[in-house]
């Protein structure tokens, strides 16, 4: 009887050790999944949604500077090439009927020229 009891306690200890190992593995997997979820959804730079609603009206060269004209839904506004437009977004270029905004985090946004056709 004593031998069976000792075997039972040894098996029980082995099972508890295995359960502890499984718990550690589960917690580490859960942490990895939550970290990957956070990194897989990059945040949209601020003001990007608002910039997407703007309409590019065209560009003009005045003296040595280029300006682009936009309608932001409330009024018409103009920005110089290289100038800060909204938040950290800058008007980085105008070419072939489109305006290009860039963000310091490396993101670009292209607005096509608005036409009534």
C-alpha cells in the first residue's frame, strides 16, 4: 500500500509540474498574440482622414513658388510646395493633375485633381 501511495504522489507531482509548464506556455502564447495584434494594426497618422476628404483644385506658379489649391469642404485654401498643410502633413509635390502630401512617418497621400466632367 505504501509503495502504491508513493507512486501515486510521484505521478501527482509529475502531473502538477506538467500543468505548470502548460500554463506557462499558454501565457507566453497569449502575450505573443496580443503583441502581434498591436503591431499588425498601425495607427493612421492624425488628420489623414480629413485630408482624404479634401478636393484638389489645381496648381499655379507664382514667382519662384508653386502653390496648390484645395477645397476642404468649407472654403478654398492654398499651400506652397513643401509647406505644412495639416498637422504634420506637408505638401511635397504636384504633378500630372495630382497633389502629394507626405507625413514624417513615411506615409504618402495622393489627391487627384477634381473635375466637373
